[in-house]
């Protein structure tokens, strides 16, 4: 890989951090020309923080109770990310709804992973929603974040067939394996400058 500067990525996570781990693996294996410069969480017990520290990445908790108002919280997040010159923000199991001030600030450089084939089953418990609906094909989506909940332009998707005997846990596991594949891939494409946003469509440019 060339010595071209690596994309500076910030990850926001509230939970166990398996997507963060997958991103770090891609970065460390140099498949993704990026560097995770900070992991931020709203929960001090988030497993993602331990994973970050284990990989030598700065891990910060921003306690929502110390920031009056949601807007103030998101302004503080912006400041922390800007101080670290973050170019791309990746939500990886981040459980707070971002305020418009944040979404607008990072417009076009804010990605999320969702465990469903959007626009089906946005919001919480997507895998359970898919099972209850009786779909044959579930999946995962990486998308740019806009001001709606899981409504932004779609970057990559992966399909996961539903089995007759699937439980929420078994289906979630197979979807998660696909998440771990497509999230680093989407970041790779972004880092290579190969994602072009055209209204709500994302064009993937050919490799130069
Ligand atoms: C993943 O299923 C992701 O799609 C959703 O939250 C979960 C986070 O898992 N947004 P992890 O913390 O990355 O393991």
C-alpha cells in the first residue's frame, strides 16, 4: 500500500464493539487506508472502549448527564472529534439519536451500520422485526446518516437468508458476520474517495 495519508476516523459506540473490532482489523491489516483516532461512547461500561484501548486507540466517555440538553451533548461531541481532525465518523452500535446540528456538521462523512435491509425495519430490534414479519431474506446495510432514523443514502448491503428455525439470536449472529464484512469495506471505499453522493444515491466509482 502507498504512503498516502490515512483517513482519520472517529467511531461512536455504546455497546460491545464487535463492529469496531472488525473496522480495526481492516485498518491493521492495511486493507483499509484509514486510522481510527478516537472511540467515543456515552456509556462508561461499553465493551467498545476496552477494545479501543487494547488496540492503542484513544477511548473517551462523554457522560450525557454532565451535558445539559441533547444539543449541548452533540456540540461537545463535535468539538472532541474536530480537535482530533476526524474526517469520517462511523456509528457502530451508537444508541443515541444524533441532533441535526451533528448530522449537518458531518454531512456526507457520517456512516452507520444497521442490521436489516433498509428501508425495511429501521429503528430498534431490526432482526426481531424481520422475524416477526416473516421475511425470507434479512440482512445488513451501511448507509450515510441523514436527519431521519436509518433513512440515509445506502452504501452497501448484504443479504442473509432466514431459516425456518431461526431465533432472534441465531439470525442476529449471521447478520453480524455480514456487518463485519461490509462495514470495513464501505470505509475502504470512502477512504479511497470512491463514494460519490448524488442526492439519495451513492455511486461507487471504479478503482482508478
Ligand atoms: C449491530 O448489530 C449494529 O448493526 C447495530 O448495533 C449493533 C452493534 O453491535 N447498529 P456491536 O457493538 O458493533 O457489536
